[in-house]
C-alpha cells in the first residue's frame, strides 16, 4: 500500500491542495510582507511561499530560514524593505501534478526544503508541503516504532540568548529546540518547552525586534533570552508507538514530539522522509 501511494500522481494523492488558494508574492514585495506570511502561527500555517513574476511564472521560493539568514546578514541596512527577489531561492524546484508523489519527496530531499510548488501544464497552481502528507502517513500502516525514525534532540537552557539559539538552528539545519529551565534536570522532558524558527522570525519582524536590531545591532540578539518568547508545550509520547500513530499527533500547534525517557525528537520530516519514503 505504501509503495502504491508513493507511485500515484500528486493530483490524486493530495487532491485537497488544489482546493486552496495559492499563496504567492511578487519579486518586488518587501521582506516585511513576506515575513508576515511565514511568521503567522496557528491561524495560518505557511511552510513556504512561491515568488511569481509579472507573467505569473515562477521566479523562486522562500522559507522562514531564507528570511532569517537575510536579516542576520543585512541587519545594519534597511533589511525590512528588501525585495523578495533578494531573499528567494532561484533554482527550479517545481513538480507537475501528474507526477508521482515520490517526485515531490525527492525534491524535498534534494532541496532540503519541505515545500514545493505544484504545476499543471507548467503553470504554478498550488504548493505541497511536507505537513500535507502527515494525514497520509497516519492512514498508512507504518508499523516501524518512532524511536527508529527519531533524531537526537538539541536542548538549551531558557536563559540561552536568541542569537545563540539561531546559530544552533542555522548551523544544524534544524527548526526546533527543546528549552529547559536553567538548573532543571535535563531529562525531565515533561517540563520542556519548544522554541522554533517561526517564533524567532515573528520577533525579528515585530516592531520591538526591528527597533532593537536597528538601534542596537545584531549583538543585541545575544542579550535577549529565549524565555522572553512564549514557548510551545512539548508533547511527550511513548517511543514504541508506530510511525502512523505518531503522524496523527501533529497539527499546527505541535511542531515536534519528544520520546519519553529518551534523548530523541521526532519531526514531520522524520515521519514522512524516513517513515514513508524510507
């Protein structure tokens, strides 16, 4: 069943993505406009944006990581007015709707970006994110225990600076960190909170964040503690549950799962790319 689904056309496997509006920006749209889409929380969870030129042809794609990297490398300039064209990925990363689902997963693996524009007759009509595939993973019989799909988690104290947290995320290519209260037992996972790149991006493009970066510079991020942000509650699960069972736990308020009594984390990437794609 798993192989059969992976080989079915995208338009048949995830028909719901063709019923929602395409979220796109123009190459001239500002970073603030782009960032506002990507920083929004449970109201509208956006993993990436398509950049379309004046002819409605794809010019690139943008994710939260691209925006954060641009801000950090241009903090002394008026980065908030930077155009999407200066931030976006420019490589061709579209997949036709009649291609098999595995083609989209292969694109995720190639670009290391869990988002891809989907085309019909070479015109972008919608997008597919890795999270769109979690319901499929939940419906499949992925019996492998999630401990076999998990990744080593990275923990920080809640008095860690936002700058240090960003460095860890960017250098490790990860989106979420487990936060513990300073001095607490680092094995007490039930007390853990989660911080991700979306929350930090929301701060960076907020009025407060822009004011701090403009007046005090990048070093100010190494003075602001992550505990100034509202941490998301961590969900702890049994490491022996199946990948399909774990997939059903994810929603917009659950960025990752922690494994009980283990120093491991499970993300949507682990479920889909390791569990479904293998």
